[in-house]
C-alpha cells in the first residue's frame, strides 16, 4: 500500500550507506537515510575503516533508543526461555517474518482492502430480506376525509392484518458501482503485493541486523587479540626496563596502548550487546532472552548475472513494482466510476408474500418495480469526484514512472557496490597479512634493541586498522548482496540461501 513506499524507497540506499560507513552504523543509517523523521534516535558513533597506521577510536556504536516505524517493531513471542538460544541466520529471518510488526500491520491492511471490496460488491449485488408482521388497527374514517355515510359506522375496527413476505432490491445497471468494485479489487491486489514487499524488506533489515551483530562479535575477537598482544608488549617492555635495556618512556607507551585496547574492548562488548538487543527487537525475542549466534555468513562470490538480466528480472519480480501497477489500474477504474455517476442507472424492487386477517386466512400478493434514475443536478459532487480521481490517477502514474527509474538506479548501484566491496575484501585480506608481518618484524627489532616501542605500537595500530577494514569490507560486501537481492525482488528466497543455505 502507499503508506509503505517511503520506507521501501530508501532501504537499499540506506544499507549501501551503512556498508560504506561501517557495520556499527547500520541501523542508524537505516533511519537517517530515509525513514520517517524523528522515528528513531541514535547516538552517532565512529565505525568507519581506519587508515593504516592510525588508531581506531574507542567510541560506542550507534544505539537504537526509540522506534516508531513498524519495521523496527515486533510483537513479543512470549517469555524468555531458560538457557541460551542458538540463533542461525535463517532462524532470525523466519522469526522476523512471523513476529515483525510491519508484517502484521500489512496483513491487517490487506484485510481492510478486502473489506472495502466486499462493501463495494454489496452495491452491485441485490439484497434480500424477510419480514413478518401482524397489525391490529382501529380507524376513524372522518380523519381521512370521509364524512359520516349512512349505514357505515365512522369508526372501523379493530381489525387485524397479517403480512409475511420476502423483499429484494438492487441495481440492474449501475456502471458507477461496477467500476468502483473493480477499483477496489485492484486495491486488494496492490495490498497483496505490498505484503510480499514487506516480507522482502523484513528479510533485508533482519539479515542486515544479523550481519551487523556478527561484525560486532568479530570486532570483539579482534580487539581481544589486540589486547593480549598489548599486554604481552607491556610485560616485555617492563622487564626490559628493569633490565636497563629500554627507557621508562617505552613502558609508558606500551601501557597506554594496552589501556586503549581495554577501552576498545569495553566499547565493543557494549555495542555488541546493544546490537543483539536491536536484532531481538526486530524478530520478536523477549528483551531478556539470552541467545548466541550459530556459524558465520559465508563469504562467497555472487553468482554471475548481467545488468540487462538483472533489470529484466527486477521489473518482472519486484512486488512493489507490481503493486504500483495495480494502484494505477485502481486509479483508472476509480476515475471511470466517478465519470459514470453522470449516467442513468436502473434499479428494481420486488416483494412476494401472503397477506390476510390472520395467518390461517391469507392470500399470496407481490409487487415488482423497475425504475430508471437519471441524475440531473447533484450540486457539483460528480465534478468534485472527477477532479479528485484525476489527481489520484496522475499521482499513481508519476509514482510508477518514478519507481521504474528508481529500480534501474538501485540495480546499477547494487552492481557497483557489489564489485567494489568484493575488491575491498580482497585488498583487506592482504592488508591484514601484511600488517601482521610488519608487527612481527617490529617486535623482533624491539627485542633486539634496534627500535623503540613507537614502531611496535604503530604496527599494532596498523593491525587494528586493517582488522577493522576487513570486518567492515566483509559487512559491506554482504550488505551489497542483500541490496542486490532486494533490488531484484527476490530477497526472501535468495537471501535465505546465501545467509544460511537450505535447512
């Protein structure tokens, strides 16, 4: 439905922005890149790739504070279960498709559209009702204009009338009601496509949030490794200082580096805990539920597909595009219905029953009426309805044209991001190996007394930066795969495959 389209319009671009700015900024970017203004409040953090040789800032990642957008809400699945829940990527997506609030609201919107269609159908079909009545009357003939007539008493009755009959009425020809019914039918179709579109969006958001949490977990492991190295360097510098080999400044440098890594570890653990909370919120897990992640997201090349094939598939498979087409057809039929108010309509009324003084003394009676209703003057109502229908039709046409161009933009951008992020992953892998070699050599030089801890600390910071670059580029590549699947309209089936395989 139209209400879901602003969110749909920007999610893919938002994920691409999140990939460029780091895993920790994913949910913040989702909101800052196109969600409803003020719906979410984040504390900006730094999670960008750090140039080699510079320290990674020890700052908290963005945190979800409040949420009003339904795609970031859910209906809790109950109380926490004892123990620790093991959550696979497919488990997370399946739970999101079951408990996410946006999907539940989409189901209700579809039911609302069906209800509107049934109401329009009632204006096309005949109605049938029954009636049974028994009346006792006493009539004053003089009150009806009959003066006293010799031989006839002025007061008649009391007498009884028993009436039992079926009554039916409805249109024989009403083009306005018929086209309005067709318009409501197209709205139901659009609501069904919107439901599928929301499912794809949930797969996109939940998959991204799961990958964000995995990136946070990997970041903790990397920082823990750096902390162990910093502690070893500090102990080594301390021992060498006691032995009179190095000055005290080398001990201070190594101690500062150790404490920096401690601070990073505290921040990374806090960010990871909040990322898990955010994921649990998306998929309806109770906030107190403990869970852990099962396995890693496979880092494999995207199956080959050409740009022309991707565009053809997107126009064929994207549910939001088909939904926009259905809304355009609905607007066209709605305009026809507005114009048809100027045309005559034919209606009928009929009844059949028995009438008599008492139930045992009745005789069948019936009435049939067919009438032609010709609108002559309606106070500008028809003209006003046509103007509104024209405006809606133009809006739907413009939205469809915009969506077609946006689909091509999203597909082309996804292709660029996918190629670039995969190359970044390859470079980041090599950089991690080179940084580790540089650190090993710096340690050897320090042990030999050739250099100071400055070179070792710089080399250790280079490892931290390259690890962060590798984590971020891996996240960016998987986000690019998510975005491409979404832009092709196959997110639910494709993302499930590459996130967790078939289970």
